[in-house]
C-alpha cells in the first residue's frame, strides 16, 4: 500500500512542482502579499526590509558555502572516493541499495553535511551502475533524506552557533556547550530512532516493478594533470604534495591548540578543520584547487538563492508574520509542550526560510525568552528549532540542489518520496520530543 501511495504522490509532484528557484521567488512574493495585509499602513517598509536583509547574511552565507565545499573537497580525496566505490559493491539487491545508501550518507551527514552531499552522490551513482533493479529516484531520495539528521551532527548550524563565544543571543541564554545540545542523550536517542526507522520506511516505498526511468548522469573522467610532464618550476610547485601538507598542518595545529585550550565546536573551527584535512590529504595544491572548482558548480544554486531567503527572513521579521506564527503556537504551549510547538513552528518557518542559522536569527530572539519564561531549558529550545528546521528540509528543495546537480535529476523526481518521509519523521520526532525534552 505504501509503495502505491508513494508512486501516486511522486507522479503528482513531478507534474506540478516547479524549479527550486521558482519556488524561492514565489515564496518571496507570498511573504510580501501576506506581509502587506499584516501591516498595510507601511508597505514601503517591506521593500526596505527585503533590500536591507538581502545582504545581512553574507558572512553566514560564506560560512555555509565553505562548510559545504570543504566537505565536498574532502570527499573527493582519491582514497575516500575509492573507498565509497568499494562499499557500493555490497548493494546487490534493491533493498540493500536503499539501506546502504541511507546509512552511509547518514554517517556522512553526522560528520559534515557538505561531505554528505558528495558521499551521497558518489554512492548513488556507483550503486545505480551496479544494481539496475534499484529505483534511481528513490536511491537519490535515500541519499538526501538523512538531511533530517544533520542538526544532531558535528556541523549542526544552530548547535554550533549557540556554542560560539559572543553569539547574538549570548546575553539572553548564555553560551551553550555542545554537551547540552548535539551530544545530549535525548538528541542521540532521536538520532538513533530516525536512523533505524527511516531506511525501513524507504524500503516499503520501493516500486514493486523493476522500472528505472532515470539513470545517473555520467561525469566524464578528466585526464589527470599528473600525466602531463612537470617540466617547469610553476608546474612542480602546483604538484608537489609538500606545500599542501605544510599549509594543512598549520591549520591542524591551530585546531588542536584551540581544543586543548577549551574551545568548543563552532562553524569557523569546523571549516578550518576540513579545509586543512583537504590540503593534507590531496596529493597537491593543483589537485586540491581542481576539487574546489568542481565543488563550486554544486554550490551555485545556494549562492543564488540564499540572498532571496535572507530577504524573506527580513520581511518575516519586519511584517510581524514570523512573530505571528511563533507567538500563535507559543501561546497555546506550556512547559511540557513548548518544545513540541517550537518544533512545529520551526518546521513551518523553515519552508519560508530554509537556513538553520538564518532561521535561528529570526526565531531564536522570540522563542528563547518565551520558553525561558516558562522554565524551559534554552538548550532544548535550540535543538527543537534545529530538529524543526531539519524536518521540513525534506519538502523544502533548497538543500537538495547540490546533490541533484551532481546526479543529474530534478527536485520533482524525488520530492514525492521525501514528502511521505516528512510525515513519518514529523510524527516520530514529535512523540520523542514530548517525552524526552
């Protein structure tokens, strides 16, 4: 029955779902229209807030892009890529293909969601070659769906933000160590339950026929630069591993020293860690630069669309629409249910503003004081917002763009399956949040 429902939903989505950039523009127009009716006395303020907000998150955008690209570059290290190709050979049945894709990508999402994009793309492409009976769009959905787990991982934007010294809410909630957010036992339990149940749900959605209407886009192999003789000093500098190892070692020494001196994980430390590892593990600066260039193509949709969503966040704030959504749910909550309502409101806001950090900038100043007034732990409020943000990433196509650009599919090919997964994740996480937080 679930397979039949998934097939019908998938066909409907493929017919009616537009491109992700079109969705971003439509959402922009939607918040303008609603914002106008919310605050009709000052319509010009909506235009001003949109224009001002368009550039507010430039530094955060750069942090997110680097987080994605450094992870992708690390996944492109030759021995990492070959290891993933070897793992793919284990998927000799459709169900093994779906489960293996999910598990490997989920582990990568826990480490770094940028790393997970390429890990998922490589796994999907290699399994798609070896297992012709696996349904390729469902394989891609299996690779993307662990995005709901990233908020409990090492690159959790909200978890790392509140652990960063002098973050924008430090005077309200203090600096929250990761031991109270991403390493909290309740967070680990939610992660584990979703990690176990989601691939089972995916297997139940698998089409009963061996129809494979899409295939992975083949990426032509480039002739390695190393095959061209390095007969000039410039080429020798580009290809020597020594420069990358020394430069990367400087970054790694800095990271180790920071941890020795008590620094917690944050966005900046994660970025320099993965950048340094990439420099050390790639064979040369030239190879590292080529990997970065390849990663840049997959991040272009994010660079294009992020300012629009930053503008949407600003309009949500200036029009009062964001506060109406958050206050509406908070008004009916008590100490026991506040985190659940926070989760739901975060999922709704994320559809309009798909950025964990950007959403926290909008929702945190409203949600944290309201929750603390009820006696709710600010660490659980932060994680509830994070889980809500990750939940509706399944049906907000923004973060699926990099992996889709790598494998050559459109968002409409996987969104039907992601929609059903979002229902499952929403129910399970709501129950767990109620009893654990």
